[in-house]
C-alpha cells in the first residue's frame, strides 16, 4: 500500500537513478567477541546457523582459515579478535570498510527536499511540520525493532512537536511489530512500509530528519552510510562500527539499551538540529565512498601481487 504513497516522491529522480550503477562491497561481519559470547546463549527459533552449532562452526573455521591468503573484515573488533586468535596469520587479517554509492545517496537541495517532504506528508496525511524518523532494515531480533517502537512511544509521550516513524523493511517480527504498535497505542504515528526498492529507500533517506538503529549487534550497517551520505544524522545503540565513525556533530550513541535513553537521544537531535548539520554528516560519510574504498583495495591487491613477483 505504501509503495504507491512514495512513488510520486521519487518521480523527479527516477531518470537519474535508472541508469546509475551501484558499486559496493556488501558483506556482513559479526564481531569476534560477540561470536564467542553468543556460543553459550540459547539459540532463538530462527537464528543464524553459527549460533545453533557454534563449536562445529569454530572448528570448521580453524580448519579453513589458514588456507586464505587474505582475510577481510568490516568490523575492527572482529579484526582484532582474529589477529589475536590466529597470531600465526595475523598479518593476513585486515579491515575493509563497507561502502556507499554517493551517486545514488546524496542530499537534495533545500527546495527539492521541501517538495519531496511535502509530497510524502500529503500522502501519509501528515502536517508539513512533522518530523520524520526513519528505520530501514530487517525486522529481526538482531535489529530489535520492538525496542525501536518502545523508544518512539516515549518520544511521543515526552515531545510536543509532531513526529512520525517510517519503518522500511520486512521480516519475521512484522506481526510482533503490529501487536506492539497496538499495545503502545502509537498506530497513527507509525507507517510500516515493508521492504522498499532502492529508489524509494533513497527518497526516504532524503526526506528524513533522523535515522535510528536499535540493534543488539552489528558490523557496519549500510543504512548508516546511506543516511549520512544524504546528510541525515544518526541515533544508534552502542554496537558495531557505527559509534566509531560518528562525530559529535553527526549523531548520538546511546550507551543504555532503554527506551527512555534512546528517546532522549532522539529528542536531542530533533530539538537541536543546528548541532547536527548536514555538512558534518557528509564529512563522516566521505571515507566510505565506494570509489575511494575500491581504489584502496585494488592498490593493496596490486602491492601484494608486486611483492610476490619480486620474491
């Protein structure tokens, strides 16, 4: 239903996006410390495989890992773990940054953004001054979207300005999300948009005032880089690489995984937008531009190849 709502918002950009090529290195790395800590935890019904058979996973890893000439991780804690756990091949382990295509994800001009926001708000039957909060990701226990809803309910309870939560994603917790929305009484303030095609996800980022993550564990989510590349600040729980790349002017990191703490962080960004300017968000996204990261990887590969030739 909401796919149609967003279609008009992106009409001016479809011609640009249609011919663009997305060049990214997509991957996911679970923190080494997190893997070790999770091996003793009780698996969830639809959890990822290594949590169901952790000892088998680790034994297979130990058997295979030395066969690889280079081991890349998008998580610095994972890199440190593997270097310590396999000291004889520590020099093979290196950090590779996730990337964002800034030819697709970029901020609109002020006037274009006003038009897009006006169009989106009209279709959602919201007033133009409504602040738009965006969550984009799988509705999975890892992302803890129920904590997101509880935090948003607290924002609505304690904040006087109109706010609306846009949830772009699908997953096993969709029914639980719907039940929690009803329990919290926040139905009019939440739009469950479902999985979105890339063009519409870009449009959402460009209209949003804030991007929120309430994850339990992460590598470096692409959604963070995409939001920053669109000039949108971040509120996140403390996990993965996101807290390490954010500056004080591009987002807020919540140490407590509690609705009140996350709501306070959201309110801080909404009430003081001048402290989180677009320029700071863009600056923090620059090192993760796809062209830069890919060039660095090719240079590293070339250097390794040349060194082997010399030997």
